């Protein structure tokens, strides 16, 4: 190694260790103080130690693979600033040397976290031994393919089997990418509980906006989780942490099932506590002044033109923007269920018109219970929905709302409408957090319960699976007249849309 680079790395190691020691002294460990037994405070030392171990693994992988790309921009800046050699070989040595400095710093930090800092420790300027720079990876199982080699096969299997589509596929691939970064790309048998616990702790301490601040871009996830600037930032929700961990747990289960890994699942059994709350807490419903104001806005009382829906005028344009909110309010449907309706899905039996909700063709449903018949509400009939449907050419496979275009990772027809509805609510002054299209569903269900409609009937109308076997199995084909009678109990005194 060039002597100037060796001298710089020795100085840099000393400064880095001294800064780390001071940071630990200024942030003494605070023991648990009891509190809510259901949500005990985390052991700060144990959490920090797992994060540090994750970074040690990350640096070890960098040195073994000789991946100088992450450190190269920093190496160039340092070479320019301190007058160090800047040819390609020298920059490669400097990049790997910086990784070695980071490794030694994290190893020393792990020692301090475990044994404590008793007194000031002086470090002599000594050359970094060549045998240290030529790092040898600790012995770990090396037989078998690495995780990155098996992931494409597993991902393709889940995709082609129909288990993962669009957003689900993207979310799982993101989970795998994050896991590989934090835990390293190892032979699948090498992953143990300690590595997955390190990943779990990184997730719990990762700011929800970790990908946005400029100063964090390109920084390892474990390092972002330890940044002082991230300490007061809102963290990833426990729901998101659970989603990432569940993806890894299912991956290891698949590998075990297929004989590619032995032993316990290292990602199973983690806890995901969440604040206690009532079951309906956090869920908004459309009601009262907000509901009245929405349906007294230009889309339903008259707008200026098709392109100026928020401006009052004389035109009432009965397209998807007019009908979908009304259908949600009076039927409690999920947006995509009605956004993907075809003309053939509007049917009549026993004098009762109904929607046939299904997943035939390229339609998407949340679950098997979502397949159902939903009587069309009398108020929606009064407003002319059947006349609207009959105005289209007799093409059964044609969409009821042909203006809708697929969007998002799942290519859902309701994607762009959902964005429009959010912008429209803001424009007419009825925008509230957690008060959106899905809130119509909550309002509809509440109305059914207030009208003393049985829980089993509610499940049938909205496509929920009943809690009891009897409701789940025997109520799949409730007579339409019975369903229509229950549907008609839903009324809103706040809504008065002209026909």
C-alpha cells in the first residue's frame, strides 16, 4: 500500500474511534423503567449492538467481495482534499482501506457496548497490519448457492402461480433487496437468528422517509438507522416492519420446504407490538357536514364543464366521477370491484337489478368471499344508473366506466380515479385524513348495523368472510329479495342529489 494512504488511514482510524467513543459517552445507556408491561421499552444497548453487528457483516462482505463502488466517490474526494495518489489502483486501495477502518470502528464499538467504557483509551499511531487489511471472513457455512441465486427462482414461482402480482410482487422484491443489503448475500444455510435480528432492528429504527433526504441517499440502511438526524424522525410503522419480516420468513419457509435449507426459520417468531386501540379507531366514516358538503359540490349539483368539475355551473356529467362515489356510499363496495364492472355484470332476476361481482377474466378481487351478488340500491336506480348503463352499445364485455384506465403496479382501473377523488376533495374543501373512498364502505356497514341487519347478512353484502362456519358456508346464496330488503335500509338524511 502507498505510504501516504497508509498514514492517512491510520489517522482516520484514530479520529473515527475517538469520535465513536465520545458519542457513546454522551449517550449513556438508560435501563428499562417498567411502564406498560404489554409494550416494554427496548433495551437500548442490545438494539444498538444488533445494529452494529449488522454493519460489521456489511463491511465484511464489502471487503471479501472487494466491492469498492460505494466508497469510490468518497475516496476521490479525500484523495483530492489531502493530496493522496489518485490513480485507479491507489483509489481502490483507499476505498478498501476506508471499509477496513469502518469495520474496525464497528468492531470496537461492539466491544464497548458489551464491556463498557471504563476510562479514556489512548490509541498509538501504528501501521494497520497487512494481515488485518487482508481480512479473512469468519468461518460460516459455505456449501450451497447464495441467496441471490435462489431468489429469482422463488420470485418467478410466486409470480407465475398468481400468488404475487403488481404491488405485492414489488413489495416482496423490496424486502429481499433490503435484507440482502443488511444481512449480506450468503449461502442460505449461513443465515441465523442473529443476522435476522439485526435486520429486524434496522427496520424498527429506520425512518419512514429514509429514501428521501439527500444526505441519506446512497447510505447503507443500517447506517441511516443510527444517524442522529434520524433519531426524532417517525419510524417505519410496525405494520410495515411486519410486512418486510414476513416476506423473509416465507422465503426461508419455502427454501426449507424445497430442501434448500435445514434447521429453524431464522425470521419467524419476532414480535410486532402496536398501540392498543378500539377496533374502529382511526377509521373515518362519511357522515354529517362532510357528507352533505361532498354531495352538494359541483359534480352532483352542476359544474362548469367536463374539464372543470370543481367550478360551479349547469352541467351534470354522469360518468365514473359522478357514479362511483354514489355506488360506494349506497353499496359499501371496494373501489376496484365497481371500477372493473362490465355491462354483462349488471343483471336482473325476480324483478331485482343487481351487480354480479366476480373475478372472471382479468378482473381482480380481494378474496374468494368478494364474489357475490349485490342488489342495486333504490336511490341509485332513482338517479338513473340503469338508464346510464342502457345508453351504451350492446357489448356485454364493455366496461361500465370506459374512461377508466389501468394504473399503478397492480394495473387497477380505480388507480387514477382514486387520485382524482383525493384532489377533488381538497378542491371542494372536504379533505380529511383517512376520509376517502374506502370510508364509504365504513359508512355503509355502520348503517346496516344501525338498521339491525344481522352480522351474517352484512358479511354477504360487503364480501366479508363470516366469523362462524355457518355464515361462511351456508349464506353464499341468500335470495336476492332478502338482500334487497337489507340494502334498502341504508339511507342518508344528509344526501339529497337531484335525479
